[in-house]
């Protein structure tokens, strides 16, 4: 009997060369975009006890296109290396890594959530830069729970952000940030697992996809171009638009932010927590935001609402991954982040911040 599978094998480098090349790509990208810059930045923050001006600074009252363009320029200048690395690695995952490798690496279910979280710790990307990788992983049929954990844990469990917190803010803030990050990932993993058990998850790309006989480099460039065209224009426009509304979303100095009434404080916390899930920020910028808010007299519990909601999610990152995660699951995850943000404010109040 003739083995018909021989004709469907993909030509290209041997598996060991693919694995070695991908490892070099990952390590090289992370050293360039994350590890080397942090190697320089951490001692600087330790010496100055400051992360510089808040990214919310400069927002004009109301809506301002000028403020939006200025915000976008500051934002993209800070994150572009990590965004490039995220896109490149996502394209490499899609065209070079066999599905069986990803299945063994990430696992499934709760165990996959733990592995995904652990793999996210050294990459330390913001939610928008990790989003292309989540897209690439899901397109190669990586487990839903593991991929969700990887995407959220990148910003939520970033160890360097905890270092920044320790140098810039009192130690209680570092504990709150760590607990909030763990809570977001743990609840999201449980939610993802429950969702996968309750609702059959359809693979983004069918198992029996057509064999692409083009050279690996051509397939990689095609995947990279497809990701860039699909994700970047919408991303750019959203960042400018959200920056233009920055003064509306975060009205620093408004009287209701310093009100003393219980009802007003609760409303302010919820509104800030929701606003925090909309605006994209660079890695660690939430620490500078909280420090700046405290400096202008905003009460600690109100500032604490942004400590996890700003980094964990943003509207652009949610829209980037909407095609690879169930949309109702993304809504639920956003609710989880808002809820943890509110609980972080309660924690700040409890410890007297």
C-alpha cells in the first residue's frame, strides 16, 4: 500500500534547524527589545526613584487631536522594538513551528495556563505587543487557556514592573501590584478552562490546512506582512483616538477625583478601572501614572484602580485578538480585570494608602 502522507510533507529545513533558528530569534529579539533596555533602565530608576513623567501628562481637557498625536508619538517611541519582535515571533510561530511542538510546550487546560504564564515571565511585553504572539499561537492551534494565560501574564506578571514599583513607590504598592497581577491571571485561567469545557472551541485554522510548498522565508514574509496589514492600521488609529480622549478618560485635577463622599469615591474607582482597560501604555508606565496621581493629591485608593487595569488590557489589544478568542470570553476577561482593579483600590484603602 502506498503511503499517501509522503506527498504532503512540507519541504524545508530539518526540525533541529527550525528549533535552533526559532530559539535564536526569540533570544535575540528579547535581548534587543526587552532585556538589554531593562539592564540599563533598572539601575537608572534605582538611583533616581523615578520613571519620568506620566504618560497621562499633557492631556488637554476634552478631546484634542493634537494631544492624541502627541500621545501616540510618545507611546510608539517606547514600544516599537517590542512590537516588532512580537510580530516577527508571531509570523515565525505560524510558519515554522509544528502544532505538536506547541502542544507539548504549552500543554492544555489548567496546566497549560501555568505553562503559558511561566513562558510569559521572561518576555515581559505589554498587552499590545503580546497580542500578535497570541494570534500566532492560536492560529497554530495552541490551547485556548494556555494562550490566554500567556497573553495576560506578559503585562500582569512582569517582574521588572515589580522592581520599578519597589524603587518608585512605597512597598505596599509593590505587594498590591503583585497580588493583582496574579489574581488577573489565575481568574482568567479558571475562566478560560471553564469556557473551554463548556463551549467547544473551534480551531482558528483547520487541522487539514493546504500544504504550502513555498520556501520557508517566503512563507515567513507572507505571514509577517499579513499580520502587519491586519493589525497595525487599526492599532495606530485607535492609539491616536484614545490619546485624543485622554483628558476625558483621565481628568486629572477634576473635583470628583478628590471628593470625600463614599458614593462618589465608589463611582470614581469604577470609572477609572474601566478607563484603565481602554488606554494602551508602555510596559511599567502604570507605576509612573500612579506616582504622578499621588503627587497631585489624588487619593491612593483611586490611583490604585489603575495599577493593574492600565497594563493588563487595552482596547487595541482586545481588538487585535478578537479573531482568535471567543468574543464573550474577552468581555468576561475585561470584567475580571475591572473587578480586580476595584479590589486593588479596596486593598489600598485597607492598608492606609
